[in-house]
C-alpha cells in the first residue's frame, strides 16, 4: 500500500526517491526474517513502529490520503502482529 500511496501522491522521480528512502529500512532485515532469524524479527518489529505512527498520523490529519493511510496502517499492523506471533512461537532456546 505504501507504494501505491507514493505513486498517487508524487511525480515519478520524486516517488522513486521517496520509495527508496521509505522501503530501505523494511528491506534490510527481510533476508533474516525469511530465514527465520529471531534477531531479524525483533529488528523488524522496531522498524515497523515509525510506519505505524506515520499511518495513524496521516489517517487522522490528512483527509486526502486517509484511504491510503488506513490501508497502510492495516498492512503494517498485520505485519507487526505476524512478527510478534513468530517470536512467541519460536522461543529462544538459551
């Protein structure tokens, strides 16, 4: 949803730069999350927190972007809850 939001909001060049800046923090721990690393899952939950805050702020303050913000909030919340579930199921052996 974040991709659609930026494409609808900005011109092509600005959208590409904005997406690069906003998606890079999500992409960094992706390899570890896909491998099942607990450390990467913990890092990902911390990375998602600003996206949740931004989506909440935009859904309340910006009526023009409300639909994109709510969709982003839903996707970020689902990802956050999924990571928490993975962390709870895969207990630390040590």
